[in-house]
């Protein structure tokens, strides 16, 4: 599996959510609404989820193993960091 495209939509308002991301796998399958979130230990990703009838949120799509999750997270956070360099500093003020 290869991540062949990453699209980052930055969130400019205050809050822990910093971006919404879409990734394409092998130029054939897209996953939308992956969130980049600022946590106590730094940035991390949250996979797309839906609120269930019991009020809990459940992932709609997610990696099966931690190695795949780590790979996806690294690619997304690297792209997020490079897009931060493309935005003028005034936006972050």
C-alpha cells in the first residue's frame, strides 16, 4: 500500500483540531476527514468517525495494525508541517 496523495485543509480558528486531511491509497482509494489534532504530547491523527446510537464515536475506517497507522500518521504530519511553511505568518497571529 502506498499513499499516493495527501490533501491538507488547515483549520485557522482556535481549538485543538488543526486540519482535515484526505489521503489517496495506490491512486485507487480515498479516505476523507482524517483530523490532525494538537494533544498534550504533540500532533496526532484521528481517523474518520461517526457517533453511534449509544453516544460513543466509532471509527469508520482505520488501519488494522500500529505499523500502518504510524506510516499514515508520519506522512500526514510531514505534509501538514510543510503546508505550515506555505502559509504567511500573519495567518497564525
